[in-house]
C-alpha cells in the first residue's frame, strides 16, 4: 500500500470521526432535548421558554435571589415560595407537571403523588441519576452509592447494606451515646460558667461529624474529622460552581471555583489514602487479620474477598467515593434534622415538655436511651417526622429515565429527567390539610396517615436512603439525651432564614438559650 493511499485512508477516518463527534455533540445538546420537548408538548406538558444554552437557569437564580434576599419576619414554616419560587411560579401557570430547562437538560417537574409512587417503586431500575448530576458531584462524592445507576448501584447497595442492618446497626449506639455525652458535658461546663446562648447547629454538626468519623474510621476518627472539614468546604464550592455552569464545557475551565474544587478533592483523597494505607500495612505485616469492623474496614475486606466475577469491581477509588458519600449523607442530613428539630421544640415549649416526660418515663432515672428504648419513644418519633416534613434535608428528588417508560397517562421518553419537589409535596394543603404550614406532630400519630400522605424525606422505593435507620437512631439518641439535661427556648437573636445549599439550612444558624435541668 502506497504512502498516498494510507494517508487518504487516515484522512477519511479522521473526517468520519470528526463528523461523528459533531453529530453526537449536536444530538446531545440540541436534537435529543428538542425531540423530548416535542414529545412532551404533544402530551400537553409545557413550561417556560428556555434560553439558548442556559435554559431557565438564570430565571431560577433570579427568582431564588429575590425570594431569599430578606429574612422572614417571624418564625413560620410557609417556606415553599421562599426556597422553590420557580416551582410556585411555574406550577401556577402550567399545573402539576411542567417542563423547564437546566442548561441543555430538559426536566419535568412532577408533583402528582400517584405517578411519583409509580416512578420510585415500579421503575427504580429504569430511572436514576443523570449524567449532569454525576458530573456536578464527581469531585464531591464521585461514583458512590448516591450517584450510581443500574448494576453498579445494585452491587454497591448489596455490599454496603449490611452496615446499616441488625446487630451491626445496633452496635453504633455506643458511639452515639459517648459522643453525645462529651457534647453535653461541654455545654454543661459553659452553662456553669454563665454562658447561656448557643448556636446549636455548630454543636450538632460537630457531634454528627464525630459519630460518623467513628463509624467509618474507628481509631482513625481524628483524621476523619479533618476529612469532614474539607468535605464541607468542597460541598460549598460545588454548590457555587453549579450556579456558574451556564454553558457546555464550562466545568473544565480553569476558574477559581474549579481550581479550588480539584484542590480540595485531592486533599480529601490524600487523607483517605493515608488511612487506607495504614490499614493495609497492618494486615500485610501481620498485626491484624482484617481491615477493621468499621465501614471502611468492611469495604476493604469486601474488596479483598471480591471474587464475584460479575463485571463489578470494587476498587480503592470507589471505596473513597463511598466514604465521601456516607460522610456527606451520614452527618449532613442528621445534623440539619437535629438543628431544625431543636428550633421547633425551642419554639413550641408544650411539645418540648411532652417529649421530656416521655423520655423520663421510658428511660427511667438514668435517662440515657438504649437501643431497646428507642421504639417506645413514640412522641419523639412524631416530632422528628414533623421536622422532616417541614424541613426535609433535600428540597427535590431527581430521577432520569434510562429508557422509554409509561407513567400513568404519560409516555416518558428516554433521557428526560423527572424532578420531584419534595418540599412542595410536604407542604401541600391538598395532602396535609389546612394546618399544613404549622408544627403539628400529632399528624404522625397514625402510621397509615403519614404513609398515605407521601412523606418522603428519605425518598421511597428500592432506591430509598440506605442510612435512614442509622439517621433516625442517631437523632432519637441525641435528642433524648439533650432534652433530659436541658430545657431550651429560642434566642432573641435567632433570625429565621432557611436557604438551600444543596440541603435546607438555617442561614445564620439556630441560636437557643439553654438551661440545665439539674
């Protein structure tokens, strides 16, 4: 074959690859989204007009900026218009199902609860996290369980599930009690010295970080706390960067956000690798026969024994991603649940007294709850559920269809993301009644009532939160111990201003006055 012919063949291959790349790019960014848009419009599902490349991002950012510019005048819980102003605006115009655009990605907002239940339960294997979501969190939690799909999700769930079940779950209670005792002793000492106002969110964040550090890393928990601090900063930068992703490819630009995100990610993974290498060294030199009984040890032991032969590979990067995922999910959501619940109890002294009396009756003189006590704390459970209803950690629950599916009367095309406005559903007067925006734990006194009202702080169906039992056990132990040692009321300095930074947070923290009961 002559050199000229070879050059022509290579040139033709290059041209073909270039044409394919151009077509795939055009299909991804224009043809497929427009096809989805036309299909949904034929079924009567419409929404606000998108701009080129940015979609409705700028409009959403403007509405949120306006709604959260001022703090709320009083403590009340009608927060949907504040936190999801775009949902309120567009649902009034287009109904319970409408299409909006996150850049070049079409999303259908769906608040019809029967269809939501069908999506989460029936189509759990045919819907999951979108490529854009995975890209948005790849530096934060990577390809851990929260962002996995399909067979990867199935295998990861199977590996991790034993850590949150049965005796292993109960074994975490000791760490929870000990860490809470340290926090309470710190508070008692400060109260004894005359301090009475505390930003309780800071204490709950440190406490849950200590607990998850011990759960994940056991004896290496001090280094685990360093990881926690860096992950917190990483979360903030990822949230900031997501508001700047207004055109394709901007994620790869050397902006200050992208540079800082990559730097923090490297710091987190360096610390994780130091812990992992220490475990491996202990096994290799014979000082230990296993990698440990904590979550990290369980994952490392599974990797060592992984002979599944099913195409799924548990490697060190995935183990680090799982650790980051459970650090985020295991401390962030519980810390916020505790913070909002303390705020609600501080603002509702009658319920605080009811729960305190229940803890005293169930736990006796010691007032330190055991695992056996927790199912009997029914009033506390009702209060926690009401807190999760009013302030669910996540405002929305996303799923992308990986193939065409029939959802009620709708044909959902492959590639369409469905976003479930959890906060709006939890505050729906149609579902919960006239007192929907009031703190009323009695609504959870009947289990059929709560489950029939589409209460989904931990999602629903097979892909529900794997750590919800861990979170509920932790919340009950901490609140029971706190309420048995202190009475608390809301501080005059507290400013009610919920905001969304991936999760629903109090903008200025939650300041309360603490008074020792003894």
